[in-house]
C-alpha cells in the first residue's frame, strides 16, 4: 500500500486526520482506545494438523500483506501537529503474535474472560499499534484469534475490511513494502516544515468551516422547532445519570452471544423497520432490565452514541472516517413494540439532523485539536467524569464479512468485534453481522456489571420479547456453528 502524496505527506508517511488524533488523545491509563476483533476457527480439518508454529507460517504472509499492520506513529517535534504514520518494512512476528491458553473447560465463558484480561492493558505506542493472541485450549478442536488494534489505526469499516482480507484468499501481489515506495527518512526539519504547511492549510479552511458550521446548526435548530418536543425522546446532550456512567476503571470484562441473522432480518421486515432499529431496540430492552436491577428504576430515556461512517469503501483498510448520531433509547417504555416504534422514530430524527448538520463537519473540527494540550485535558477528565455529557454508552452495528473464512482448511465459525469504553461510560455494545450470524459483544469496565453476560442474556431476551409481541416464533434459530451460549453466573 502506498500513500498518495498530499499536504503533510511524502512517500510512505501520512498525517493522522482529526478523528484519528482524537482516538489517540483520548487514551488515558483508564481509557484504553483499542478495539478487539475475535475470530473462532474450527481447526479439525487444518491441513497438516494444527500447531502454533504452523499457524504462524500461514498467518505471516496474510498479516504482512496488510500495510496498516506495519504502520508506526512518528511524533512531530514540540508537538506542533498531529503525529504521522510511517510504514515499516516488516512485522516483528515474535512480538505481535502471541500464544495464550483458554482455561478448562474451554467454553465461551472462559474465552470471554481471557479476552477481558487482554482488553485490560494498553498497547505500546513505540511499536505498531496491534497485537494478535492465538488462544488454544477451546473445546471441539477450536482456536480463537484475538486481534487487539488501536482505534487510531482503523474504525469499524476499515476493521471489517481488514478482517475480510485476513480470512479471504491471499493475494501475494498486495505485499508492498516501504522500501518499494519511501523517500529518504524524514528529518526533524522535514517534520516541522510539513507541520507548518498543514497549519497554513487549516487556517485557510477555517472561515469556510465556520460558515458551514453556522449554516448546519441553523438548519438543525429550524428543523427541531418544526418537529416540536416529543415527550418520550431524550433531549440532546442531556443523558440521565445511571449505573453505566461513572469514573471508568482500567479493568475490562467481556461477553459474547450470537443470534441467527435470518431471525433478525425477519423481525425487522415484519415490523417495517431497519435491522439497525432492531439492534437499538434490543439494546433498549436489555438496558431497561439492567436499569431496574442496578438502579431500581428505568424512568428516563437514555442516549446512545452510534458511530456512522462517511466512507464505506470496501477497499479502505486504515483510518477513522466516521462521526456519531445520538438517538434516544426508550428504556422507560415497557411495551416492546412501542420501544421499537420510538427507536425507529429517534434514529430517523438523528439521521436527519446528522444530514442537516453535515456528515463531515464535526470530523473537520477535530483537525484543530491542540496536540500539546488535548492529551492532558482528556487524562484529567477521565479521572473525574462521573456522568456522561453527550451519551450514556456507545452502540455500534457494523456489517462484517459476507463470505465464510477458510484459512488453509480452518473454517472461521464466528467473528466478534467491540470498540472501547469511553470516559464516563462503562459499557460498549457492538454488533457485527457475519455470513448467517448477528454477533453481539459487550465490553464493560470491572465496576459496571457483576457479570457482563447479564448484558448479552438481556439482549437475547429483549429480542425474544420483540418477536413475541410481533406474533413471531420465540423459538430462535440455533446458530449451529457457534460455541454454546454462556449464561450469566447466578
């Protein structure tokens, strides 16, 4: 992969965009800004029989072929601008690919616990920002690959494309090394000059950005007045206090559960809403149950932060090109179908506001983050933010690979993904579709829930409630290729 030249770029180097930089600056000792991609592989038909050494031999050319995994950060002297990426020639495989073991009996609960432990430590910024753990000891001739990659490197769409490339046919011609395309190494003076040129460009863009921001805000306010206030929807920027929102601890807990994608599509089609609406309505029902359990009440709608990509190219393997919409979650409503209706209404409003404001407006402002000041501000905030200021939690729904992975005879039976928890919010729910599955992942800190499988149990129960209320069968289609579910302890 060769970067095209542009402002602040030359040869194999490229500056972080504003959203990339935000993912870097918001990381603190408590807030780890990596994402997790988990693949479960059935290795019973692995050619030659499975061994870690054989896995390394097969994985090396696939990982080496993905240039983003060779990206390494280069800081600008005096922190005068966002860091830049340089592409290394090779991957230090002994460092990045690690062998771990799942405790007996090697089921979903044991794997999820191991993943939570892996999620609890930050990545080393002096190296390319990813690690891959090969988890052995799973029951039924399975292994799991746990890919831990910093959000600065890839958003949900880019990560999905990386995963599709990793489990698809290998294309040796795609292995382009920095030595094929790089200029001479950048000097301190080069970095400072490039930073100066980029700042001049940002200053020139500022008047137009201010004008477009004012126009976008005006459009949103005008449309909001036309709609009027809806009593069952949360007010923007006013998430209520709840058990999810507190000073986040550094420890992480993780839980997964699969649903048959056909069941979810049938439900969305029957109710005339989108699949994403069903996912958010499921989350609303699950959070209602958890609110009643932990807070003793569920009397106010919550606000979800839902990432929305503005570059969904299947070729994009790197970078963050997304912003958020913030739909209301009707956790205060008991009727499952009314929750679906209100969820669909709130997402429609959130999408309309997003379009009226301008999809790339907020990401454009991120380019102006002060490099020298932002990390310190976010570190102080993470230690004292006890409640959310914009959203209660993050909920993502990302289309994953459509073709089942087959790596030298090892079938990829399940894929899960989850993003980070953020300051003031101890939970992230991420849903990925993979072939015939809808894969639910929940990441929390170690304070939010007694057992993260409470959340996955509640998601499945909330989905069953929606189907029952809609007159559909509550006998959910088994996901035959998946590991057995892990119910919450107790």
